[in-house]
C-alpha cells in the first residue's frame, strides 16, 4: 500500500464512513491485496471493473458503489488517481478528489473537484 493509506482507511472507518472499493483491477488482485493487508474489516463492499459491462470512464462502477452504501451519490466521495476514474466519478455525479500520486503518471487531475498529493 502507498505510505499513509492504511492510516486514512482506519481513520475513515473509525469515524464511521462507509468504505467501498471500486477498482479497475481484477477481483483476484483485489482479494490478494485485501488479504495481504487485512483490509476486509474496513470495507463494506468491493467492485471490480473487470466484472462490469463497461469500465472507467463509464460511471457504472461508482454508481454501484454509491448504491451499496445506501447513500445518495451527492453524499458520496470518490478518491481517484486516474483520468478515467475522475471522468467516471464526474459522470456518476459524485464529488471526486484527485490523488496526484507518484505512482500515477501523465494523469489529468484538472477535472477533479479537489486535488491532493
């Protein structure tokens, strides 16, 4: 995991935010990461774009993630490190924080609602 991410996950969970993973990675890769870092306890659902009809920038994955929380999309937030993910969040009508990571090169964060690094 990227330095500091586990602490943020734990803090969000401790503050009773509902966490859902919506990733373009395969479900097997997601399971491997979740098992390695013992993340299942913090997330209420996981979605893989590989299991959907269309992947990001199509909004379906974020629409499903928001629905899983029981909240309206206007009450949700996406943290994304890719241009296609930010486009998908925007298309789903969900506030998007662009994460400008050293691991994500040549991405356009200008379309995010807020950018962090």
